[in-house]
C-alpha cells in the first residue's frame, strides 16, 4: 500500500446507514491512501461519524441545516490547507477496485489537469433506467477536455462528478473555490470555470466506483427542478457552453435504444419520466417567477429555499 502525500479525501455524510460499512471496506482495500482523510458529518443520528472515526477518519460535525453542496466542500478544502490534491466522494459511491484512487490520482501527472473524475458504474441490482443513466454519462473510454473542446462538446465539456472527483488546489483557488449557497451542480460550476481559465478536465474511466439511483417519479421530478434552478442562476455557464436541451435529446434517444434491447417493458415509464423531467426543468428555469413556498415543495434540496 502506497501513501499519497499532500492528498486529501473529503466525504460529506448524513446517516449513511449500514451501507457505509461497505464503503469503508472498499476504502480500506485501496492500494494508495491519501495522507489526509476527513468526514464532514451533518449531525447524523445513526452512528455514521463514530464508524468513520474508528476507521481512522478525522470527523468534523456541522448542523444539518448548515450543509451546502458547494459551501460544505469548500469547508473541507479550508480544513485541510496542506493538501494539494482534494478528492471528494459521497457516502454512497463505493470504490469498485483496489486501485481506483491510484488511477484517479494518476491523471495529475499532467500539470495542466485542474480536475479529474472517475467512472460511475451502476450497482449490480440497479434497474435498467438507472443503469442506462450511468452507462450514458460514464462511458468506458477516458478523455481529457480543454477550452477548445467547448465548441464541439457544448455543455458536456463541463461535465463532472460530485461523487468521485479530485481537484488540484491551485486550480480550484484560481477559479474562486466551490460556490457557496448553490442548489445543485457545484461540480459543473467548478469544471466550467476551470475550462474557461485554461485548465483541463480529465475523465478517468479506469478509476471506478459503484453509484446509481433508482429514483421514483417524484424524486426524478424534484432533481430536474433543481437542475433548472441551477441553470437559471448560472446564466454565464449556459452562455459560454450552450443550452442543455440538445444533450437531453441525445440522452432520450440512447435510453430508448437501450431499453428496447434490454427491457422494452420499461419504455412507457421512461417516456413518462422524460415528460416529467422536461416539465420540472422548465419550471426550474422559471423559478424567479414562482413563490418560495412552491419552490420548496418542488425542489429536491428544499433547504436551499429556506435561507
């Protein structure tokens, strides 16, 4: 097992449950261990922080209402000022192979890489709709994207992962760090600013985690409402990279082909989900005209509208 000096692993947690033991076991099996490990726990009541401490993690506790997608990750960077590379993972992204962290860190041999993210595989028990989402967004081929690729890839050039990604501190600080008080998409926010500032983004398909969600119809709706709010408030991002509708159409075509081959009985559900996702996204884009009480009801991250 190799040590990774000046590297930190930062994991926000909230009631991770018994599945966190699987996460910790996968981390313990890694061939390369970061010098610093930190769990930022949002007042869990199920023993999550205690399990992390027993595994050797430093734990920093915050109030549940204080969690913020961007601000909490920025807090992690500030708590570990010595680290030059910052790996961020979520509690439900389980490292798939013992060399996953080592492969992710290898991307930074290129001094122009500002961030690198790994491949997300669907859990073996994932349904076909959830499985396709991971296979579409996380293909088997690695790539490096630069500012010059924006013209051909559009908003996909700024694709990133908040579940398994590593950031070069110098690049992160140059673009102002993680945004505070953001409803969604802190990963894309940072990636877009790095690209526009001349840094490169690496997708490392060989660095893999298991991570997928079998969302209900309502969860799908609220998630896409949040994406719409994010795009409504990140107008500079859309202006620089183009809208998301084109990528959405490509996704729908891919999903229908996949389901036709794997699970044709799921096509009606997929079509209904597409309608709900588009409706939710458009509502999110119009959030400035909606009352706060309604936005809290429609959002997945409801606490965002409480502040």
